[in-house]
C-alpha cells in the first residue's frame, strides 16, 4: 500500500528536466538576452532615413536647401521598413483612454467628452492618412501593393465613409473640442486637415476626394449618448487598427520581396541596400563574440570536446535467388542507401557474417495461461493479427502481445485471444460402439494420491465435454458421472443411448484433428467458456500411470448369422439339426475386443411346447430303457467357441439352448470374465476389414454354437422310422392303449431374434511408447496433440503442460510459437525481432526469456552454445537473435501443425515484462553506417524504411535486400547546446554527486531517455535494508536516505499507461548502479531510485448535453477532453508534468461547463485515488500526498447523462 507520509518534505521544488538543463546565459540562440548589435535590416533602413533628416543639404549655390531625407523617402524598401517598425500600442492606449471616458456616460457637451470624441476622430483619420500614403508610395505588382489594395477595398473604404458622416454630425452639433486629449506619445493630424488632403482614387468613385467628403451626409445615429458614441467610433478605430497591425505583421516578407525580386531601385538606394546586406555579415560575426569566447574557454582552456557522431544501425533482410539454397554474405559487405544532402553516396557495412538460407517465418501462435483464473488457457492461432485469429490490424502501427495476455476483463472487441481447447483423447478399438445402449468407463490410475479437492460429481460434469468420432462429425455429449473410486483412481462415466449415432473408427478427412490412428477416438475436453469451474488448474499436475477403458453395451442386434448352409439363417442349426450342427454369430465390433462379459438373448420362434421334454416323450421306446423324465428343456445343449487367430477356442462349458422353465421364453446365455480369462493369450485384435461371413481364412469376429446334446439332437433322423413304426402299430391295433403313441413332428429351431450384451476392456500403460496400431492416450494441446508415454526422467501427466527445461521443468505463463518453413537443421537461423519498445510493463522486473525447439513433439531447450547471439535484451528492444538449430529439431510433429520447425519463446511469470511485437522475420543482419565524409546532418534523422534495397557490389545469389524499418541509434556530432550543457554541468558537479542538483544532472546527462528527475533528500519509499533484513516504511523524515524520482520520455507511444509514464525496473537498476559510483558510499547504501506515485483525479458528475448532442458519443468525447485537460502532456501538448501542485474542483467544473455540447452539470465531485486502498472523495481541491506524487487524470471519469 502506497501510504501518504505523515510529515511532508519541506523542500518544495520540481526537480530538473532535460529541456531546462542549459542555463539561458549560455544559450547563444536565446532571444531573451540582447545581442551586441541586434538591429535588423528594417532598423538600419529606418535609422538611415531618420539620420538623413538631420543632415543639411546644400544646393549648387552652397545654400542650405532642406535635408537628405528625400533621397530615401520614396523608395519602397524604406517605406516598408518604417512600416514594420511602427508602434501601434500608443495608439491603442490613447483610443482606450478616450473610449473609457465616453463609456462612463455624461453629456456630449462636456469638455472632456468633446476631447475624447476629437481624439478618436483624429486617430481614425490619421491612420487613414497613413494607409493612403503607404498606398501612394507602393509599387504596382508587389505583394505590398496588392495587400493594401485588398484591405482598402474590403474594409477601410467603407469605414472611412462612416467616419466622415459621423464627423460631420459631431462638427455640426458642436461635439468636438478642436484639440485631442494629451498626446505626448502620439503625433496626430487634425481631422479637418486630413479631409482636405488629396487621397488616392482607390478611396472614391467621384472626381476627387473632396467631392466624396462633400457628398457624404452627416450621420448622428451613434450620438444618442456617450456609450453609443464610444461603441460606434471604437468599431471604426478597430478596423483601421487591425488593418495596420496586419500590414506590420506582413511587412518583413514584403521587405524581403523588395530586396530580392524588385530591380527598379534608384542607383543610390540600390548601392545603399547592397551595403546593408553586406553589413549583415559583419553584424552576425560581431554577435558571435560571446559564443566564440565561450568556445575558447571550454575547448582551448579546459580541453572539452564535442562528442563525435554516433553511426546509426539498420536491420536488413536478405532473400535468395530462386536457384540458390544457401549463400554466405561476408562481414564488411557494403550496401547502398541513396545519397545525402550533398548528393554523396551513403554506404552501410554488414556487421556480422550471415548464412542466408531458405528459412522463413511462416506462422506465429501464442498461448497464455491465466493463473488468476483457474489457469484458464487462451490461444491466438495467428498472433500477428488484431483478434489473434487473422483479422486485419485496425492501427496504422500494428503490434501484438508477444506472449499473450489475460482476456478475462476485456470487452469482446478488445480481445486478442480465443479460449483454447485442452484435454486428452483416447484411441482404442474397444471404443468401436455402433449400436445399443453404451456406457464407457474411463478409469484414470495416477502415480500419486489424488488431491482431496479433486472435482467430482456435478462440478466435474459441468466442466467437461466429451467428443467421440462419428461417421460425419464428432458426437457431442457430457459425462454421466465423475467419481473418485480410490485414492489413486478417478473414473469418468459416459453414456450413449440407442438413438445416439454410432462411434466409428476415426477418419481424419471427415473429422480433421490430425490423429494418426485406425481406432475410434474419444476426447475429454475442459469446458473453457465463462464457467468458473475450469479444471485445468486442478488436473494439470496429475501424474498418470495407467488408463483403463471399459465399455458396457446392451442391445447389439446387428449381427452376422450363419449356419452350415450359409448366411441369414432362419434356422440357426439348419433344416435338419444334428449333433455337430453349427451356428455362427459374427460382429466386428464385439469380437475384436477383449470381452469380460457376454450375454446372448435368443428369442425362439414357433416353439411347439413350453416343455420340450414332454413334447419329445413319444420319441422313446420302452425297449430302449430310456426314461421320458430324463429329457427336459435343459437337455438341449451346445458348446460355444470363440474364433481367435483362425482357431476356435472353447468358451466355457456347454450351454442350454432353451429357457429351462419355458422353452418359448427368451433364452439368455451368459459368459463371465472367467470364461474368457481361461483362454490362453486372449488379447484384443483389431481389423479394419468389413466382416461379411465366416470362412476358412477368417481371423476373428465370430463365436459359434455347436449342438452337442441330446444324442438324437432334435429327432429329425429318428422321426421318420419311428413315425412309420408307430403308424403301422396303430393301424394294427388302433384301440390298444398299451401301444406307444405317434411322436410329434421334430422341432427345427427357428430364430425370431438374437441380440447380445457385452462388456469389454482395454488398458493403456503410459510407461510404454505405443505403436501406431496400438491404443494410445493423447494430450490435446491448443494447436495439436501428442502421444502420452513416459520419457527418461519425464513422467506422464494426464493433461498437456506448459513448462520449460528438460531437467526440473518449470511452468510457464506465456508462450510464443514461431513456425519456420524451409529450414534444414544445423543451419543458422537469424531472426529479427522488431519490438514496440517501451511497451513492456515498467513496474515488472526483467523476465528471463526461455528458448526451446520442438523435437518429436517434445520441447528441448536451446543450449547456450546454440544461441550464438541475442541483441534483444530479453525481448525488451528490437534486435537479432542468431540460432544454431540442432539436428534434433524435427518438422513432422503433431503438437503443432506439421511441416514446420517450431521455436518456443516462454517466460515463467510476467508476460508483460517483454515488449509487444511488431514483426518477426528471418534472414536478418545488422549493418552500420560507414562515414564517407557525408553531410553532417545525415544522422540527424533515421534512415527511412526501404531506403536500402541493393548491395553495392551485386551478388547473383541474392535476389533482394530489404530494409523493413528505419535505422536506430544514430546521433550527429554533439551540437552547441548539448555541448554547453554538458560542459557547464561538469564544471559544477565535477562528476560527483553531493547536492540534489548534482544527482539530477548526472542522471539526465547519462540517461537521455529520462524526461525529469527529482532528488528528495532525507526521504525513503519502501526501502529494504539488506544488511539488517528489515523493510523501512515510506518516510519523508529519514535522515541519511536519498530518494531519486525519475520520469521517462513522455513521447513513448507504446507506454502501458500514457497517463502514468514509468521507467522500467531494469532502467531503474541501471540508474541506481550508475549513481552509486558517483556518490558517497554511505549515501549509496540508502539510495532508492523509483518512479513517481501517480495520484489520479476522477471527476464524478451528471451532465445534460445540448439538444443536438448524442449522449453516447459526447460522453466519450467529454471523458477524453477532461483527461487531456488534466494531463495535457500525455497528448503532445506543451504542458509540464510537474511534481506537487494542486487542482481545484471549480477549475475542472468550469472546464466542463465551457464545452459547447454541455448544457448544464449537476452533482459535480472530484475524488483523489492514491492507490487501490487509499482514496479521498468529494474534495474541494486535490493535492499530492507525498513529495514524489504527481496529480494526473483518471482514465475513466464517472459521467452520467441526465435528462433534466
């Protein structure tokens, strides 16, 4: 918390600013100090004219005959020179005095009133006579004459006519005194005398000016009272006054025209004007005597020298010719950069050797992990775009967040990233589920105990979404339940109804997620909408050991039914079943899996009796000894076998064919896990081949039922003989009750329906790398996926993680992925990072930037030897990074789009500590200006974009040279002002810091990017004593401590908050380290260098806008106007960003009420916000709470449009 200090510092000062460093007395260009000879050309011409008036002229008879003034009086240059020097202020003062008398009221016949009226008329007619004289002496064709002609015609002619009419009335009514007020400082002509002069015809259309005056009637309209007279005469005076002021303002340009373009001067005046022009050289040299003396003292006596010019640097991009794959541009290669002001060629020299290749930056993507919002993940598929998804930039100077940013509190139009899909996917044949009611159980077995707060139940259900591979699209659903089964087991249940589409093998052409698997795929995704229960933070650290899949399916009826005679058998065991008759049941979905439970549902048709034992009772002879009671529904048995690798394996004991209680009822045949486990080497086996029928080469997909009991089967073979025998016996003794009865016709099993239920399971062991034909667990990343399996020293996690470092990886908060096409590993890759310098958050410490490359879907960190050069200072400045890309880098990854080599840039904590990015480009090299005795002013401005496009000596392998951005770092040789500033300060502080002034000037000299510095002695702000390991709170009464408050350059357009400019922590550390070397070691221990405390003023009020103003539009405009009023320096105005000061509520209120679109304001208040925990409300005036505080505008003033 930034607390206000109880005892405020008594020293009130604003500190030192860059622009105020040079003492005015040392500035040779300072106009506040008089020059030795500061006369202008107009002064000299006027002086010559006036001086000529004092020289006696003698005629040929040596007799006095006037003066020499006439030699110069009529020359146009002398006329204009005198005009340019005319003083109008005395005329204005006299006129104001006269109008003041008239404005007080009184009779028009009072003596003082008459004098005032006389004065105003004399002023008007004198000024009219002056203008007429100027016009008569003007030369047609010159701008001076043209301007006079325009002014007289447009303004003065009518004003003079009105003045004459008013004068006649005043004369008749005796309102004139005959003499003006005291005119010591002004020489006026009498009005009557002026009206008798011959004015130029431009003023009139009559025969003469006298005729015009005679024709004008008296006008008494303004003489109703003295105020009316003052107003009427004042308007005419203002017309003539403004006309003369305009002519005086333009006179220097008129004079220049007569000197440069007018060739009709008289010979004697031409010679004199030539002398005046030549005299300028002597006068100029004379006026430099103080500067020359200063230079002599600083340079000759003290030995100071101007700092030499600093050559600028430029970043260049090279492109190879079509037939070339690589080429080396040697260090020292020259490039052409046009010509300088002296038409001399400008040359730049390549600093470092560059291996140009075909690598190109093709894709830029970012990921941001918002740790303050349950680790919510955002992604930008095209980071270098307005919305992160490809929209064109709206700004003329586009830039984008290098490592992303939180989107939580951003309105939709301002969002630059989308919410990313994260989760995991399972690809396994057990997921082939075409029909029926289907339950899927995913049991996640972890290596460590699950957290006690792991989300389960409704909380987890609402936070997950499930997708299964369908025929045409992904099947969308949600979990039926999520439970914690054991300390290390988390189970997810998914249910599909019979009406849901079938789950089929994944088809990339249809579903398009890039998975390489022949199996169905199930995706478990974290819902990443506005739900607060985003689960990534809760699940990201789960170490997975195994993943168990189990499916429970009921109602599978799409079966292949086949008997010994062929397909689609209505009679499963044939028309004449016998022992060994076989019924085949096939299904590719079911029997390729590892089944743990199987249940067959037979519904027989046309069963002749519920008790088949009774039905077949007459099939037995008494002589055979067989007992009828030995035959029942359970006597009909068959042996089931399952086909595994072309071999039939027995499946459990023999099973009944019919329901033991009622043969007509549904018969259920069940097989348990033990039945299947008894089969050796029983494993799932997948095939994509369609299953049509069983034949000798069939590998799998069938079970078979082989009739085993009873021995007579269903009696088809015995029936004919037995039936014949019984018929004959019956015919012989039809009434013999002891004769055996005629047997019933044998039953041929007829199938009405057959369906099955089954359970199957599969286990994925994450410690083993799966093959492409194996089930697998897959991480779903924002831009792709990767297979999960343990690597050496790298365990597997349930979800993909964002980490850096191969050993002891650390989580990252933001990542930039740079996709490079055309790269062949072991080539050098030179990348230009053009940053929006100054856009990093200045209150964050410099963040370590991590660099990795993608190798087989795993991020591998670049070693220090593989980053050959980094000139970006942790992505805080524009520069080139040169990589030696290792051979391990691969381009066939799936974690990010394949076909590119990917480089990852990441930081662990503060993504805002790096600058925004403007562009990233490959094949970059830096070139430095090579001075060829070029014009000194060349380095005054940066070399414009695209100036360089060619090598000085062409190389056939290079197709193009591009200069994408202006040069940087160049400085001309130190100029006079900077030299005098540095030398004078050096003499005073002697390169050591003792006083507050010393501290400030040392910093301003060595850190030109600092706008202002204020040194506050005996003060500290949140200072930590490292030796005593204690924190000292803010205090402005702390003897021995020194606080230095610094403000950066105000022109930083990339600043995080332009209303609160701050120096970066990195720069603060540099300033502190520099000062420590310049001051006492005791002061250095207690030195703090910090940013100002910006205290915001927020206006809160209701406003009714004018009738024609749209409240929605003008509310925004008014908010912007208040911000600009309170902080004008943030908008390019000349306002000073000052420490201290205060702002009154009434001042802001008056500003708001003065807006043309504001009708009135209600309930106006101002609040002062020191920080989030300390603010003052409803103040009369806002004042800084500490000596380091600066009052600034709030970013959003509370403006409520009202209707009353």
